[in-house]
């Protein structure tokens, strides 16, 4: 290895080399540090005085693969340039033109050269097989460079690099070869040599031609010709110099003014329902597109809303207002901007709204919602739901304590007061009858009317809903006092009302009209005396064709039990005439001419066999009659000494019925026995009403003057299980059990219907039919043994 | 008409009802039992809430529509019955 030092005339920079490991694709060539040499390039001439020159030089140096060059300028700063170009070692070098042209055009080529040099050296690295080829190339290179380099520094620069690099290569190769042989002694390695195509990297054609080249002569001739031409140009006529001038016109400013363009922000939010609406209303676009200036689309009110707006009386021009204002259906942020086309029409707006049906409905719903909030705990108790306390409520401690105290202290059965149906309309009226709607268990019809012949005033029927205990949903005013009520089971909206003057009316509770659907006042056969009881009875067990279906049966004070048919007006057919047995006392056969009928006060059809029914009369007799046999009674039960106010079959035991009377007694009968089995008396008060409990066979309720009693035969047959005294002066007059829950309603003479919940009443799993039977059996057997026929308290 | 007035009076007289407001389609209160500033506040705010709620309901199913909205808060409950042409607001404190 020859190390040549380059003498430098003027030291501009110092180049320091360091060792560097270079990984080449074809192998690992370790760069020996011993190769390092100091090259102090001499910088001479103007072309190298600038800093850029140094950079160029540095590049040339830095791009030699053997050493890493670190360049420091005169200030000692590291200005080592980064190589711009890292050639692929396997790449053949491009064809080279003249490497060292004249100075002034040499910058690019200067950079070329080092890259070339790099390439050559690299090329020489690429493989031992190409050694000879590249060696010759590099040799030619060096020869070329030596020829063309005018600057001795460059020459000096290049040569040592090349020579050193070459020698290095050779040395390196030798070393590597030995290593390789040791490693792969036994292996046969196939190596393939391919020549890549020529890759042009840069081609700048030279401007100058060398003297030796072939077309030097031609070039020289051309050059000469040109100089001749230039000389000839001076005084030649062929060449005339001419100049032109353009006019610079005076500039003039011109202005144009336009209307200010107002920018309006418009936003549309397309939502699912927007698209749905516009799709549906596509066909309905009418004059209502006028208003929706800023609307998203031409929204048109539904035809349904339009139609119900048209119904209430309203001026026609306000219709358009309504239609326009009702296009708000979609836009959310545009409310403030909604314009009313006819601002004059503000007044009817309010009226129309208030009169619309929808508003009434909404009001009704709202009222119920408000009331639901208030009555929620009571209603929950009614419906046997757990009563949940309002977590936000600031509970009045006292109220709560008293309530819970009562419930805790008494484990005995009692009636829990829930709420009262009352309003100012019903104040002072006597509740005469109550009935539940067959279809909607929340609907209650209450009839108000005096039961005795004095103080007769126009009657009232109110349909209360559980959802609104403060105001009835329907109010029907009747001419005379209401004495009987019943809802139809087939047509759940039909309510039959029996009046004190004997009229029977059927109301449709779906409407608020005051007139009944049908009235019996036109009927020739109408009752002459108060209708004491009404019942819709469903005869569907094997009767003649016309008798099928539901029929209205009534019993009245004129002693007739009639069946009413709704066929072009109410017509009645007498089922039975309650003949007074007094006639038979005369030991005469019943004389049809002298009809003495006992006023009938109540009746009840057998729950299982709808042909058999019981009728109670004012004389205290209870007759068992058959539907198909209207001449005579099947049986007569005599025990009461006063008018029988109510007779009712037990819903569970088919042969048992109860009767109550004004002789202070309640009797329990068996169908086949002509004497009562049990009698219940507590106090000397008239019993107005009794009813079996729909849940438990042994429980029934009774309403006396001043008291409400609940009897439970399991517990005791002597005393009522629950006695609830009403306020003094107020008499409970009607009793009703709730079919689904364990509540009982009591109507009193002040027009109030109180809802009580039966608390702590022993609820059996079954309907306790057996218990009732047992009780009766024991009583009968005891009677038998003791020889008593009936018991009186 | 009288029936409507009566019903409104009845609602007003129920326990805990603080106010009733009837607002027309444009958001202008047309009838109210509260003072003016509260009325305007309720009307404006409820209107926006209503639009949003209706949007929610109809977005999920465009054939559906909002029929009633109740907002229960610590102090009271706001019940809103919306319609195309109006909406009815009742504010109640049921526990007082």
C-alpha cells in the first residue's frame, strides 16, 4: 500500500479520517484503519477559495468508502457534508464524458467526479470476478483523469485514492478469499454472473470537444464560420438594427357598484322522521307552502288534524292560519322565526284551541295524571301493589305515624279507608245503587236517588273512574230518583237505569249525551211503581230462539217481574207476577180478577241455572220462580217479617242464598230447606244491603243503618268480623265488593262512595266452599239435635 | 267551552298544582295561571325540550309520535301534553 501525502500549498482545511465499517452486499469488507492516510488537499486558485469548494472537496473525500471523512473548517467546526448520493455498490458506473472540463462549468462535474471515483472504487469492491474489468476501467479512469486534470490538486487527490483503493481492494480480496475457503471447503457454490443493463445516472454533454476527436475539424470550421459572421455583421446591409416602441396609454380608474350580497346561513337537519313526513305528505302539497319560507320542506298538516279543526265552529279564514302555523312539525330551531301569515287572526287562535276535541282529551288525561300523582299510594293499595314512597317527598311525620300505628296495632281485621268518590254534584244525594262495568273493572256507575217516597228529587247517575276520584267521567241527569242500575255484559257501554217513577232507560256511556238510547216511557206496559232492581241476564242455556242472548229483567213495586226487549223501542213481557199469598188466606182459589200483587223489591237469578230465580217481596216472602213457568212459584220461603231488601245467591255454593230485610235480620238459606239455616243480627238496625264476597265463600258484607259490617263465617257466625261505624247522621245505603281486589265500596246517604280495603282478613287459599258447607252442616245438625228450626239472636 | 274552563279550574284546584300553561304552536303562551316571567320561561324551555323529545321518538320510528311527557324533578313535576297546535303544561308538587 502506498501512502502518498499530498503537499498542500495553502491549508484551508484539515481533513480527519476515521475508520468505518462498510457492509457491502457481496461480502463484508472490513475497512482497515491502516489505510487511512492524511490527505491534505491543497487548495489553489479562485475556484477553491470559497467554502462551497471545500464542501465539494469534502464530498469527494467523504464519498470514498474506505474512510469516514470529517471536515473541519478554519474555525474548527465540523462541516462534514453528508453524502448526497449513496450509490449501489453493484451498479455499473455510467458512461463518462470528459471528467474535468473547464473551471467555470465544472461544479456539477466536480461532484460527478467523486461519485465516479466512488463508483469505481465501489465497483471494484463488488466482486472478485469483476476485478479485471474494473481494474482496467479504473486504470483508464485514472489515465483519463491524469490527462484532463488541469489542477494538480485534483489529480493528486484522485490518484492516491484510486491507487490506494485499488491496492486496498486487492489486499482485501486476498484476505477475504482465504477466509471464505476455510469456511466453505466442502461446499460447491454456484455463482452466476449477470450483467445489468446500463443505468444512466447523469449525462451532461460536453460543450467543448477535444482536439483529438474526429469531428474536431468540423467544430473548428463551424466556430470559424461563426466568427466570420459576427465580423461581417458590422457594416453589412443585410443586418439592420431596428427598434420599436409601444405606447403607454394613460390609465383610467373605473368603479362598479353592486348590491351587497347578503349571506344567509341555512342549515337543514335531516332526521328520519323528517324524511318520513315529507315522503308521506308529498301528495298533499297545497296552498300551505306559502308560509314555510324557511321551513325545511313544504310541510303540510295532517289531514286528520285539519278535519278535526274544521269540526268546531270557526271562521274559515282562520283555517289558513291554523294550517300555516301548524307546519312546525319538524323544524327544531326555527320556532322563533315562524311567521304567521295573517296576524289579525290571533284571537280565534285561542278559542279554537280551547274548543278542540283534542284539547279536551288532553285536559282529561292531564287531570288524571295530576290525580294519579296525588292518589298514587291509595290506588296502589287498591290494586294490591306495593306502596312505594316518593323518595323526594318531605314526609309529614305525623300523618305517617298515625297511619302506620293503626296498621301495626291492629292485627285484627279492619277496613282501611282509601278514598272517597264525591263531588259537589253528588252532595246530599242518597246513593241507591252501585255497579261495576263488566268490561272495564275501573269504571263504576253510581245511582243517586231517594229510596223512600218523600224528598223525591231528580236523580243522577254518575260514572266514576278509578283514575279520577274527584270528578265523575260521565254525568247523567234523570228526571226522577235512580233506584236501580246495571251494566250490560254483552254491550259493555250500555247502562240500564231504573227510576223511581217506573221508567227504565238505557244509556250509552260512551257519549256524554244526556238522553238515553231508549226509554221505556212510551211503553204501554211500563211499570207504574219504582223499579227496584234491574239485571241483564244472559240466557244461553237451551231456550227458544228469540230468548237467546241478553235480556233486561226488572222487578218493580207493582209486583211484576218483567223482561224487556229492545226492539223498536222497549217492550216488556211479564215473567212473573208476584201474587200476594194473602189471597190464599181467604181459602179461595186464586181469583184472577182480583189481582193483588205484592211489590217486589229484589230478585236474583241463579248463577248456574239461569232459569231459576229468587224474588223478594215487601211482605217478607222470598219466592223461587222459574223463568219458563210464570204462573206459580216453585217455592216460597217465609221467614222475614219485613220487606226483603236484598236476596242474593252465593257465588260459590250453588244452593245457598242470603237475604236481608228491614226486620234487622240477615238469613242464610239453603235452597231445599224452607227454613233459614243461619240468621245474623247485630243490633236493631235495618239492613239495607248485603253482598257475598266474590273471593271467599264465607265472607259477606252487610250495610246497616249507621254501620258497615263484614261477616266471616269461619271466624264467627254470631258477630260480624269487622264493624265500621260511619259518621253520625250518615247512613251507608249500598255495598259493593270489587270483583278483582279485596276492596269494598260503601255508598251512603250523603252522596259519598267510600272505598275501603279489607285488611287482615284471613284469606284462604281456596274459596272456602267446604268451610261454608261445614258451617251449614254443623248448624243443621245442631239444629236437628236441639230440635230448633231457626235461630234468633 | 264552559266544560273546558271547568276542567282547568278543577285541575288548578287539585292538591299541589302550581300552575297550568297553555302554549300555542308558535311557542307563545296563550293562557296561564302563573306570573308572566315564569310563564315565558316555562313556555320557551319546554318547547325546546318537546321538540327534542318528539325528534327522539320519531327518529326511532317515524310512525310513532309523542303523546305525553313527564319530567320529575326534586321539587316538582312538569307534565306536558303536546299536540300539533298547542301544548299544555301543568306543574305540580304532589308531596306538599
